[in-house]
């Protein structure tokens, strides 16, 4: 069986696997051709904007957990628009809320009073434990992190911010400085007052130790780092409670408690970057930081917050938030009524449709499947995940752990041919990133596992 609307131009495997039928018929595509779209992009877009596949994939429609290309071929979207689509592509309630708002008023800024911004800020505050109840809205995760760091510096009167190696926080000046992946850093000026500590990446422990006999040295090392590399006065620590771009790195359970205590000992505040891990994706809890029993001082968000509408946010408590009164600060599109309507509807759908519980259940099933596949496929070095924030690290050799970079790239291409879109990450691009819309079904999860299993077999056979 082939995928219902498969394109004959794709090279099909011997016994193709079929993605579960979506029951949706895509609208016939009538826009510019593939060649026209590609030529336009080549001529008029910055060439640094990259494609995921060797042959660009032209996606023109989405519904639920599925995407459709220009020929109407269906793909299971296991990357969720890079972790952005929380409740499914084109969710009727989220679209409906935006259309309704668009018809009344597309834009005012926060210099006027509009109810949407306050309504959403209250709904968001209700999702946080403790006194995290004051928000600043931006358009992206990078901006949210910039704003969080600015507030932290103003509040503490210190400059130094500590990020984590293998972390990603954005592509703007300060956030690129705090990102610790050489591949994402440009030689364009030194990062300002940014240093990087050791993440809890047990599979590749930089100290060569094993948990728990290591006594969580990665976290305890931070105290030395602050003493040696800073004046001893720090503004903030920023960390993803589960690293996303870095390849779904999940620290030992004590890690963040030790790190947060150390940061506070030196006068810093703690920023949780929930751009990928938030909004129920990790299953057990709504926020990734809740897995580690810590309470951040500031939380930055974006991506899944509004199911694809451009929105970022930073939420904190009033004594930190009010530092922004010291000068004039403004974000033209931040808090606009349409994005706020999208975000509020997304939050409601997450609750109404049991999205977080689904992420937990389907994520657990996915893990079970991959742990079994790992026993048969030598390329799988490590399987890790919480809910639908899931990663599979591929290695050439389980003893040396040499990253299987080319094999991962090949696997993505083979999966695409079979109707499955995956992501990849990690410093060497050797971690499969599976972060689909959280409406994923068990049958979808089985399809993901079956396709990866089969594709690994092809690669192991030299294909
Ligand atoms: N933080 C994290 C954890 C991210 O994954 C990203 C985006 N990959 C960002 C911040 C930056 O978000 P944006 O691309 O919306 O600026």
C-alpha cells in the first residue's frame, strides 16, 4: 500500500509503509509551480535560509498532524513546524478565533487598551505555579529571551548571564551569545558577558562519569565556574529544562535544583527557556521546569504558544517585570489582538482536547517502540524523551559513540520518501527530533517507529 495520494515521482521502498489515513482531501494546488517557487526563492531570499532536504519539499497545506505537498501527497509531520504546532495544523478553533478577530480589528498596539492582551495574560498566569503572573509579549523566542535577560540584568544590577553548552536561545545578538553550538554562532562580535556551563548530558558526559555515582558533577561544577570566570556577581542563568536543538537532552533529576540554588547563591535569577518544552509537550507537566521541581524567576515562551501564529512571551513576577518602567520599551506587534486570540484559543484547545495527556500517553508508546528497535538496530545509541519531546541519537559505534551524521541525514531523506517528516539536531546533527503536533495518535506513532526501523535497515544494508 502506498500513501493515499502519493506522487509517482518519489522513489518508493520495496514494501512501502502507509501513513494512517487522515480522512482529509487536500484542496488541489493551483499556485506557482515548484520550479517557479524555487527560482523566486533562489533569486530573492537570503541564501542563508536553508532547506531541510536535498530536494526541497514544497508543502502547501496542513490539517491536524498531516502536511500535504503541491501534488496532494500526505506526510505525517513528526517535527510540528519545528515544535510550533501544538494542537494540529489549521485547528478550526484556533483559526476561527483569529478570523473572527481579523474581521473586527487586525492591529492596534499596546498604547491602546484592548481586552485580548489582558485576557490571554491572565489565562497564561493561571498556568504558572507561584507568583509568575506578569507577561511581556513579543513576536519570537529570541525576542522573549532578549527581554528576559534585559529584565534580569536590570533587576540584579549585574551583567553576566550563564547559559549551557549545547543550548539554543535564539539568533539575535544576546541570544546567539548564549547559544552554545558552534554551528549556530557567527564570527560577528564577541558575546557580551555570556559564559556557558555544563549541561546534564549523561550519554556524552564531559567528565566521563556515570550517574548516579557522578554525584551530578555537571551541576556542581557551576559553583567553580562562577568563582573562576565571573566577578562573583551574576545576573542570570538561562537554560532549557530539556534541550531541544541540542538533541532532546534530559538531565538527571537533581540537576536543575543544584544549578538554581547555585545561581541564587551568587545573586542571579533563573530563566527557564520553555520555547520548546512548554505547553504540555513533555506530558507529565505543563512546563518542562516542573519535572525538576524548581521554580524559575522568569519563563520565556514562543513556538507552540499560539499553534504557529508568530508570538513570544516572557512571564515573571511583578518586582522583576516593573524594571521595564525605567525607560521606554515597546514592541510594535507584541500583544496584538490576533496573536492573542490565537494563543488563547490554543490554550483552551490544549485543555479541552486533553492534549497534554495525549502527549504523555503517545510519548510513552513511542519510547517503548524505540527501546525495542534499539535492541535490533546498532545505529541507535540512545533513546530519550518526555512526552512528545522525543529524541533518538544515532551513532556509528556504540562504544566510541561516533556521531552517525551522514546516516541521520540519509534517514531523514528515506523517511520523507515514505511519507514521514522528521527533524534532526545535536551538535553533529545526529539526533532524530520527534516533536509532532500533540494530537498524534497511537497509529501515527507506530508509523513513525515502523518507518525509522525500516529506514535504519536500509542504511545498515548499505542503502
Ligand atoms: N529558545 C529555544 C529553546 C528555541 O528552540 C528557539 C528556536 N529554535 C528559540 C529560543 C528562538 O526562537 P525564535 O526562532 O522564535 O526566535
